[in-house]
């Protein structure tokens, strides 16, 4: 399958980041993967059910209105408004770009935010519990992405915009190559030479029950 991947970050800060919107305008992707929770395990956006000439544009205006309100507290939300403008522009010109939300459930994302909101990323990376979270979240994204790409494998050339932050996109690319369980373990936990799967099974339920529940359900076995 001939796929051109276009990855773009979005800085979640005090300013608008136009990079993802510019990527949509420049590359006119066939598929966009968003770092947003899937709906009950289904990554396909409801907008995909409509033909390009029948898209419910009024619903998109409501989404943008909500983002503008959110931007009063989190200004980077306006970056998503720019992305929606470019998506609508493609639809209006007959290009049926498909949208997929491939991230882990909001419960896991929210729990990690609360767990690490006062912890620098460099410090979080020194904790093996943080890597269990990354492993689970990356695994969910990789599986959702693979499911979508297999469905559209017959298309000769596919332009795919990947709007995952680079840390996740790096890990997802690794997982999409179907590495062995040993390689997965070394990739995520090789920096902790004394750590074993038994330690995770014994300690994680006590330290973060939500991490552990998703670990048991989603993480590839080692």
C-alpha cells in the first residue's frame, strides 16, 4: 500500500498553532487521524457516514462555536477552528477527506493529566508507571490506525495526515511494524533494568488502578 504520511504537531499553549491547518491545505489528505478519543471503540467520525455533498455543515459550525468558547480559557483551541475551516473547504470542493479519532478513552487521558500535571516530562520519563500509560495509549492508537488503513488498503495512493503529537507518532510507527514482545518491552521499559512484568502486575494496581485496568485490557503481553 502506497501511503504518504504527513505528521504535524499542535502546541497546546497560549497561541494559535496553524501547522495542522496548513498541512490540510497543502496536502489535501484522504484521511486525517486526530489525537482524540474514539467513540465507544469506533474511531470513525460520524461525518464519514455522509457523502461529500451531504455533510452536515451546521454541526461543524456548532463545533467551531464550542471551540471559540473553549479558547477563552485555552487559546490553542482556535488552532482546531483553522483545521475545521480547511476540512470544510476540501468538502466544498468535492474532496471527501475522512476523519478518525484514534486516541485512548478520555478516562485514561484525564487520569494521566491529573497524575502528571505538576510533573515535568523529563521527570515523568524516569517513572516506569508513566511508560505503562504511554505503552497502553500508543497501543490503542496503533491498533485503531491499523484497522482504518487496512480498510482503505485497495487505494493505490493514500495521503494520510497524522495529527498526533510527535512523541506518540514515533511510538505508533514502531508498533505498526509489529515488533516482537521482547522488542516492545525493551522499547518502553529497557531503561528500567530491574523492572519485570511481575513487578508491574504487583505494584501498578496499588499505585494507579486506572492505568492498571487499561494495561490489563489493552497492552500487548510481554
